[in-house]
């Protein structure tokens, strides 16, 4: 058990190649690992960010998340292993006590495989010596402000490699005209809705084509999940392309769980080449949520915030992560997910700010059943001046049965359903009665959301019940798609 961090979930890293490591370096690295292991549960990741995480090691997180908690964590336990505390709750709480919560906004880099298992102390010393104007220890007492500035400059160079250069600033998109129909509709300021189509379990494309056909007159875009709950089905890229060919713009979900950074870049570039422009960046459900036999549960190579940062730079700066130039840049309208009820709103707001700073232009939330709780989350975002930087689409799942209500209330992380809603579904009678009660509950929430300032629309997640979306929009008085086509331009400003 580490003194300042939760226990390690996985063993410390080892160098992938030990041929160039001297005997002295092996002994030194072992000593560093021993000391940091006792203090921080260190995994020797090679890119220490303890100063940014209130001296709690984020690599003790089972997912290896380096930029904030996941949507299913609770103050009591980790989402992956209920016998463990959540690493990121500990980070947030200690950062608050130490007055270092502002440090949590920096976009931390993914690991460099060539550095894992190696020392970092000597790296700090080397950087200290090479940097002009390095802090002098006497200034700790004579000029503390200058010492702290110089200290921060040294450690920024250590933790932010040249190929990443993360920061805590907002980076607006470097283009002017809308890239996609979804973006064009959101820019009108009219209440805009999106839907979700479940990818099929088979190779048949009929269900996607049929659902796209009746949704395209109502919504500018439809989401396709990316092997949600760690369960295989038709992939998001293929489903999105079928939807696009059927006349409806897709929102392709791209999750990090099953992908290395190379595959993420490759899939994103491939999607852009196919004309898929809306990408929702997700960390992904942990492997444990999938069916048996479970995939080997390694820590994720990247998280949603890192994907947003990487894809934004590919679009706006025209570079791959490794620095290679992109001759014709991809066009991405980047989105993220949010869990208004996952963690306390003040923590979720930090997470949302990092996503927006990294590149998120729209946010689709988990389903809203607790309206007052949703308003608390919006207020937390407003305190951080975020609401004018992102389009927010409030999530909605129309309840189809009492069983579904109980399942979501009891077993779905990050979803909060008030007891009275579950009771209404229980008292609704037979199957048809329950479906009608679910529609009534949805329409009541639509009426509230329509009148809510600072949100841009609703995202319908009618799981295997997509046909209900037109009825909800018609009876709820929601506007249909406003912009149905973009100006005909062979090459956009971003591509030039």
C-alpha cells in the first residue's frame, strides 16, 4: 500500500529494451522505483505528472486515465474494481485541500513507450542543467515567486514532450465555415436534435438504411456507438458510412479502449477520407462490462481528452502525433460525452473544461431524468465560463419498460433516475402502458429542456426504439432540421 496513492492495479512497467541500460542505471532505476513505489505506488511510467495530480499517481487507475475520472466512478469505489477507491477522486480532493485544483486543467500526454520502465529523476537533473535560467535554491528563500516560476518551467519541459505540448488553454477551431451539417445547424442557434442508431449485430445493412430514411427529415445527424459495453457488433466506421450513403450525416463514435494511438489516428483519417466529419471522442467502457470471455484488461493507451487534443492538432495544425505533416488535412467536427450525474458537478466541470480546451466543439450528455441535477451541472460549467465555447445536447432515453428503468437506475454508471419515475413505470400496467408512460415522461422532460438557457438541443438515445424519435419530436414541438445542405465547395478552407 502506497503512502500517498491507492495501491497499484498492475505491476510496474519494464523497459521494452534493456540492451542500452548500464549496470549503474539499472541500480539507480531500481532505487527510484522502490522509493516512488512506497510513496506513490509508482509504475515507472517514464512521464511523471505527480505535481499536476496533487502527488497522487494517476497510473494507479485501472484504466490508466491521466486526465480525469471516468463516467462511472463514485466517491466510494472504482468503477472497475469495487474493492479499490477511485484514484481520481483522491486526486481531486487532495488538490482542493492543497489549493492546486488549477493544476488539474493541463492536458497530460499519453505515455511514450520508449520511456516506460526508465528513471525520471536523472531526466529532471539533465533538463535543469540544460535550461537557461534554471531555479536556484537560494531563491526559494530570497525570491520565492521567481523560484516557483522557474521550477514550473523546468517541470513543464519534463512532463510535456515536444511531440505533445499540452497546456490548460482553450483552443478554438482554426476554421470559419461549418464543416458538417450538424455544425451548420447548431450554428443557426435553433434548437437542434440528434439521434442514435444502434449498429446491427449482423452484416445486414437494412436496419441502418431504414432508420436513416425516416430520421433524416428530423435530425441533421445520427450517432453510431463503437462497440459499447465492450461488446462486439458492426463497427462505428462501417455503420457511419452506410448511414452517410443513405442520406443522413453520421456522428461516428471513436473510443480508446481497443485502440492504440496509431489505430486512432488511422481510423480518424480513414473516416475523414470517407466523408465522415462528426467524431465523438470517448475513453470507452472498461473491458469488464463486456461478455465472457473478457478481453485482457490492459490500461488504455489514450483517453478521450487526449484523442480530442490529437485530432484537433491533426485538423488545425496538419501534423500527426509523431510530427509528420499531413498534406491534405482532415475535416473534423469534434464532440465529447459528459456525465452530469457521474461525479459532483464541480469535478465534472473540470473534466468538461479539459475536453473543451482540448478540442470538443459539442457535448452530448448522459440521459437526463433529474432536471434539477442537470441544472446544477450547467451552473458548474457556467462558473468556468464554458457555456459559450461548446454546444450542449442534453441526452434523452425514452423508457420503454419498467425493467429498463430499473436497470438504468441500478446498473448503469453515471445515470440518475429519481425514484418517482421508476415508480411511475412500475405502475403503468402492461407492455403498452409502460411504453406510453415512458413517452409521457420523455415529453415532460422535453418541455423543460426546450426552455433551458445555454443548451443547444437534445440527443435522443432510443436504444432499438429509433422509430419513437419522430413522434417525440412532433408531439414535443421540436424543430426539424434547419440546414439541409452545405455550400458546394470542392475544397474547404481547412483542406487548403
